């Protein structure tokens, strides 16, 4: 016989379940309403911008659209542009000779149509210092929508479960008072007791506790201040442009990539990209790129540097992983890249997806290979390790995706690394070649790469090479080659993009670094990867050369900053790319300006070396659009000032900033303490206050702690 329940606890549990279900639904509805506000604010901003454009359209546009309108009458009255008539009231227009209510209405309809058409194409420029209240409100709502949206995603399964409990279990608790219990039969009592037990267990369970935490987090996020939002926007602008595109329903297909045949573009757009195992935010053009890779299967992605080729590849891996998971199968992906970006690939895969990443390099090669074989996921290796890897894959393993990064490394068909890569071409249905180096003007290189994935195209390429600037040539390449330019896909230019380039020490890097650790030379340790004799392998120098060469090939100008003159000298001695000049603390003012003028006036790309204490202030070099830091600066204001030399009023290109960071060294320790202190001063602190405070955080005590930490890691190796 069922025991009489505690009715006070029963009502408390019922109230808790129903209230929780209602609260979870409210936050879902609230964030949906926030998205609607973002759409409305965006339309308002675009229409405001479009109104300005109307001032550039002659009143004669009305004549072309509606010949019956008295254009001369309008011009005689001082209405010379569509903007003039748009701002006029109906009464003002109808006061003119020959323009009545019907003509006024026609004028209004035509100008509104023009305005809508222009507004639909207007890009929205996000800014950490918004020019008006509408933009500030839009940006604030965007930031809140991002964080609140993340909570809603986490809360969705709990909402479904709680809703089921509230709708299905609670109604089964039919006896809700002692009086009712006394007069109810056995079956009704048993049903009530059973339902109450389920409800009680659920209310006391981990899901409800998590839901309550999420509701609290949502309340915090929905009230993030405008200043906090602006600080976050400054750091994560790319994320918010991607979110805005998604909310506005903007796509990246045929409207932008006119070289792709309409039928193929439509098929690509219809592809469904599974994102449940992807943790990033894709711009519309990046989503199109990922779908292109999936649809075409064997392609060369040649986007300009800074457009996120890596994240598109990771989105494809996450999609395939999701499909395999639904079939209870595991998949394997293989990434081959230069040694300088091994660490970066592993970090990016882990950061932006749920795909496991294994580094097949150095001492961990064998253990990582075994784990990859057993568990699946993404193996990341370098070209030099392919000789060791190829026998483990060739004719023995199926790959879901084979990625060859910096694919111009395999342009020489006689090179060993090219032959090893070709040995695996039959192990994967999907092959992705990636390079930011423009290929259109290098026929042999283009043929070698495209021949790897689509050999049937080579005769056509060679036949029409003399017409490579014609649209037909690009359409012919469209099945295999996708290249987007920043000016085509980033309409909100100029943005600022910062990336940490993680590097892995070469043996000579480690030996030279360990020696500085033994000497307890903090300054020397900060020069990691630029310590050894010129000619010995240097991970940072190799990555620096790759970045500079790619930028120069795109006719970009690069500024390389370091605190140390010795580091700049190493870069100078290494050669490998054209250096336009060097500015250090000893450079005289007159010579300094001459170097800048020479750099600014270069035809095409070039590289300027700057000691950060000399080149970080007092220079205006808007001609440059790529900034590379050889080491993290212990005074953040130095970094900020250096970037501001390039990213300032008058800059018409997007600015790419790369921070070269060596894994497991003092570089990582500097980044860690800066991040910790940044959290202490609040993630959303005013930037100037944060920089001033952080400028004073590196003291002797901290340096001694880092020295001891590095000694523990490296001195055993030195002693042995």
C-alpha cells in the first residue's frame, strides 16, 4: 500500500518543475527576441547608410523609372538627388507645380525602393567605439546574444527534459491533498506515488542543479554592460561578424563567387553542414568554403592569407566526425603541414572541434600513431615525417580527409615529400590542398597541384593559360580551385585580426634555450629560437619566413617587431625574403624617415624590421598590413603601440597581426601571467587602464619563479 506523501514537499516539487520549465522557455524566447532586435537595428543602420548613398544618385533616376514625373520642376525647386526628395515631406512635394498626391506617392515609392535595394547591400561596420547609439545598441545586443545563446544551447536538452516532466509527469500526480488521499482508491494512489517519485528524483538530480546554474549565468550575461561588450567586441570582432551574418541570414554563395557556375554553386549551398561537433563561428564565405570542400571532395583551397583556411578544414572534419558518430563509426583524418605550424594545427583542431588531435612528430611519433590508429581522429604531421608515416597508411588505412597545408611545398614532382604525399592519394576519397600563395601566374605550379586532385583539367589549363584573366578560365578551374580575396568577402574592411602562431622547438632551439636556462638569463630565454648560430634550424625563423613570403607574394607590406636587436640581426642574416630596411634605437631621425619612405613607396610587398622600442611609436605606416611579433612583450603597451602604427586612420587594408610563441618556454609563461592578470583586472576592463596595470606586473619575484620552472623542465636534459 502506498505511503501517504508529504504534500508540502509535493507542491514544492511541482512548483519547482513548472517554474523551471517556464524559466528555461523564457530565456529561449528572450534570446530569440534579442535576435529579432538585432535584425531591426541592422536594418535601421543599413537604411541610414543607404540614405547617404541616395545623395549620390541623380534626380534623373526617377525619369528612367517613371517618365511621367516632372523632373525639371523638382530640379528648379532645388531637388537634385534622390536624397533630396527622400527627405522632403509629402506636403513639400505636393506644393510644387504639377505634382499632386499621385505623383508624390510615386516619387516616394521609387525612392523607398532604391533605398531598400541599396540598404540590402550595405555592410555593417562594427566598432569598439560606435559612432551612434543605434550601432552601440546593436553591438551590445550582439555580445549578449552570443553569450546568452551559448547558455540556451546548453539549456536546450534540459528544457526538453523539464518540459516533458512538467507536461507528462506532473499531471499524473492527481492526488494533491490529504483530503483527496483519504478518499482515493489504491490505483490512483499508486499512480500518484509513482509519478511523485519520478518528479522528486528529477528535482533532486544533477540536471536541475545545472539548469539553475545556467539560469543564473543567463541573467549575468543578459546584463553585460555596454563597456564590457565593447571590450569583448574589440577582441573577438570576427566572431561577431559571423554571428551577425548568421542572424541576418546572409550567405556566401553565388552572389560573391561569380567564377563558380550557377548550378554548382546552388548544389554547394544546398549541402548541410553538421556543426554539433564544431565549436567555432563560421563567416558565410567560410561556411561556403567548407561546403565546397565536402561537395567537390578533391579541391585546392587558395584563399588569401587571413581568411581562415584552417578553420574551414576543421569544420569539414567536424562535419564528417558527426556523420560517422551517428553511424557509430570512427574516422581518421590526416594533416600534413610544415613543421612550423604543427603545434598550431593541433591547438586549432582542439579549440574549434571535438575531433581528437594527435601530433605525429619527434619522440611522441610512435605513441601518437598507435593512439590514432586505435581511436581515430586527426593526425598532424610534417612533410619530413611522411617518410616514416607513409608505410603505416599506404594500403593499410582509410582516411576520411587528407589535408595538405602549404601545398606549394609539393610543387616539385621530383621531391621526396611530393612522392610520399602522392603515395597516399588513393587512401582518401577527399583531399584538400591549401595554400595562400596565388597560383594563377605560375602555370607549372598550378598544374602540379591541380593535377594531383583533378588531372583531367590539366590539358585545359595549359590550353587556355594565355587567357587566365578571363572569367571563363576561372570557371574552368571552379570544380577544383576556390580562391577568395579579402576585398570580396570582408565588406566591413578594415578589420584587425590577431593570431598566436604556436611553434615547436627544433633540437637546436632546445639546446640553445637550455643553455640560457642554465645561465639563468631571462633576457636570453626570451630570445628563444633566435639564439643559435645562423644556419641552424629555428622554428620561429622558419615560420616568420613563411609568413613574410606569403604576404609579399600577395603584395602586402610586413613589419617585423622584436624587442631585441640581436633577433632582428638573425632575421637579417637569414635572408630568404627581401628586407626593405631596419629601424633600431640607433637609427637617426633623418635616416629613419628615409627608410620609411622607401618602404612605403615599394612596388608590391616588402618587409621592414623594427626594434619595438624604436618602431613602436612615432611612425605612421598605413602601407603595411601585416605585423609580426617575434616574441610576446612583457609590457602590453608596447604591443598596442606597435600595432597602432599600422592600424590607424587611413588604413584601407585589413590588418593581420601574428604573435610568434614557442610552446613550453618562457613565451608561454609570459602569456599565462598576462592572461591571469587580465582576469584579475576584469576581462572587460577599460583597455588603457588594463594596459597600464599590466605594464607593471613583471617583477623580479615572478622572473625567479619562471626561471625555477624552466630549470625544472630543461636542466635535467642539460646535465644528462
